[in-house]
């Protein structure tokens, strides 16, 4: 790998890391943002109260002018709230007869962050769901109605609100075998209450997303309001910025209120349209990650011939599980529910989707510890990439043993203006000995996509949640060796041991890499590369400030990966005989010398062709300059 290539890779990494670090707000900025958010929230609440009061006054005026509608839902507007339960082995849902919707969802079999045996996704204080229908003379809001239950069992429930004689709103619920809840809303005998062109109703869904994990900042990165566009992929609102009343022009299949490992999803049989979505980040220490709101439209048939059908998913963000649950949907859509588990950009998603997931499924099926699973995945990846890594190392080793010859061949090109001739002389010598200098870049090119793919996979693997390994209590969150309870700029409120190990191993690997490169540098190249070497050593320090908040599983994977990379590099160095390697290169040189007509293949041929092209271009420029001077 030549100097310019290495500098290019380093600068790209530094720019990415520096950009992330630079955009991380200071403690004062965070405090100011929180105060601004609180102020804006108070203003919105005040505005909403004023609008609600105005609407209430308008509604009272309209109601008083329409005495013929006073009997509508008269009996359903009064009553006492009753809680009802639907449950199976995986989930327990509480419904309230006032409003007729799910007010509490408990996911079984997953401990919450304080050690309780089940996770409460939301309760009546955090969740609100209402269906609104605009009539000719009065608007119907199911949140105001008291429903009468019937046909109740552990998995089924019918709720009815009576509007008048022969006029009803009927809700039917059916809980599937695990996390899918099927729902239908049907109007009976109410077609005369609505305009003849009525085909839609509004749904207002609100939720305060609970903090379920120990690490607020890390979990908050993966808490997003996610939605799927019809006949397309998924998208989401910003996980870091406040988004209020974002208009979504596309037709949607579903909307999900998601945190790192659990989600509540609402799916429409006949699509969602005119969606307005809101996601507001919450303050650390509040117990909540985001304030979510979705206002959407979906089909509604006042005649009752066709019911409004929805499905709800209350469960874990498990890739394979979501694929299985999607098969329980009765809507016949390609819902892509597994996209709730983010696997990265297209290239990295392919790696995770068609390699990492299958290996991970196989290893977890063996019922072994998750820490061991991460080690085995690392070993498998190292075995797969070893031939290319070895080839890359041998290319670097060839450049190292040729260093004396390179210095001899280029000693006359030590002036700054002679650097092009120096590079050309080096390329020519490499070509004569059959060495490809760019092959030394392969380890970085090989490992980078895998590293980024695992960066997306590990934090979203719910199988790591609550799993301990060695000193690590939970592989899905940070592993503090010391905590001080107060946020310190850049560091946070703790020190993560796996992050320290990762950064130390990164320093070791960087030192070994730079030493290997230094051994093959010619002339004053080593002096010129000093600044880049310092930058390479600075990167692990910058990684510490970025990854101290990340999951111990991810940091542990990076630590093990770098440890094995360093071990492979050390082993190859110890087992490479420089004298034998130089003898092989000399034999290659003599063979090419005896057969000058033999063409050089592969990368070496392309480098030689590039060199000749550069020489020809340089010759033409010099000739043009001579002609210009001659013309003067």
C-alpha cells in the first residue's frame, strides 16, 4: 500500500469519526436543547388546550342546534370503565371498555431493566388510541364511548357501543398464538349518519416510548418511529432530532413505535393515507426515550358491508420471529416486518442477511453462551478471509525484502520535484520482480465491510439482551468498571471495560500495521509518514469517546477481531523466511529477464501500463512546453 492510498483511507476514517465527534453536542448544548424542547412542548400543550377548548365550544354550539342528534350514543357516553384481558403464553394485553382499545401490553419471558420477569411495553398512562369518524351532524370519537363486552375468552373479545335503535359500532379482537392481535371495526345501521361519499376515518395513536434498557443514550439511537411504504421499503423519522407533524405523502402498510428491542406496530388491510407523524426525543432520566404520535386515515364503510380491519403487533424485534409472525397476517401483503431489525445499508444488509444471520441462528441453536457465539463468528470470518489476508501480507513481505534494491534504484530521486520519477522507478522494479504493491490494502478493504456489518447487527440482536459472559452482566449494553452518576463531556457517566480493551487492541494492531509499513518504506518515506502514524494512533483514542456508550457485545467483538488479526499478522511474520522469499523473487526476475516478451499479468500489468501512460503524458507535456518556448 503506497503512502497516498494509506493517507486516503486514514483521512476518510478521520473525517467520519471527526464528523461524528464534532456533531456530538456539548453538555451545555444538550441542556439548552432540552430547555428549548421543554419550552416548545409547553407551548404546544398550551396551544392544544386552547384548540381543544375552542373545538369543545364549537361542538357544544353545534350539538345545541341539533336536538335531533342528542340521542345518538346517549347510553354509550356514560358508564364505568372496565378492564378486560387477552393473553397467551407470549403476551398479555389489557383492554378498557372506555374507548375499546388496548391500554397495556406486557411481553412475557423478557426481564425488564430492573429485573422484573416481564417487559411492560406501555400502560394506560402512556398509550392512547382513538378512531374518529366525521358524520353529517356529529363527529364520533371512540375514545369517548363506553363499550359493552361479549363473546369474551382468553383470545377473543367483542365490544359494542350502541348509537340508537339498530345503530351500533362493533369492535372484534382475536389474539393469535403469539404476538399478533387481529382487529375489526364495523358500523351497523349507521349509514344515514354519514355523508354519502364517506370512505375514510381517522386514527390517532400516541405513545410515550419507555426506556427498557440500562443505557439511555445507546438505546435511544435505535428508538425510531418506523413506517413501511406500500410496495416499497421502510423508512423512519430521525432518531436524534425532534420531528413534529411530518407529512408522509406515500401510502403506508404499517406504522411502528419502536425502541431498541421491542415494538408496537399497527398494520392496515386497506392502507394508511395522509399520515402525519411525530417523534420527540425525551430527556435522560425521564424514563422515556421518545414521544410518538401518528395521525393516519384508513378505509371506513358506513354501510357496514365491509369492516375496517387492522392488525397489531406487540412484541420483540427478532428478525426470524417477525418473519414467522408476518405469515399469521390475513391481509396477504408483503409487510417486510423483519425490517424493524435494522441490518444496515444495502451492502452491509446483504452480509448480515445472507451470512451473519444464518451463522448466528446455527450457533444460537446449539444453546451455547452468547459470548462464545461472538468468538466463534469472529473465528469463522477470520478463516474465510485468511487466504486473502495471507496473500496481502506476502505482498507486503515482498516489498520489505526488496527494500534495499528499491533504495539503490531510487537514491538519485530524493528531491521533492523528483517524486514522480521515484514512484515510476519503484513501480518498474516491482513489475520486474512480479510484486503488486496495492495488495497490501486488501486487509483493510476486506475487514471494513464486515466491521460495519457487525456494527449494525450486534446492537440489534435481541438474543444478546440480558446474556452474561465473563465479567459482562449484559452483552446488549455497556459494562461499567466504574460509574459516577454525573455526565462528563465526551465520556458520559461510566467507563466501559470492553471499550477500553477494544481501544487498547486497536492501538496494538495499529502499531503492528505501521511497523510493517515502515519496514517497506524507501528513502525518506518513513519521515513523510510520521504525521499519518500519529493519526493512526489517535484513532483508537477517538474510538473510546464514541464507543464507551455502546454495547459490550459490540466492543467485545471488535476486541476479539483485532486480537485475532494481530495474532495472524504476528504468526505470518514469524513464519516468513525473508531469505527464501527474496530468492523466489530473484528467480522471478531472472525468468522475466530471459523472456522479455512474456507479458506481466494481473495488477502488476495494469500498474506497468499506468506507468507507461504517465510517462507518455509527461513526454507530451514537455514537448508542448518546448514548442511554446520555440514559438516565442
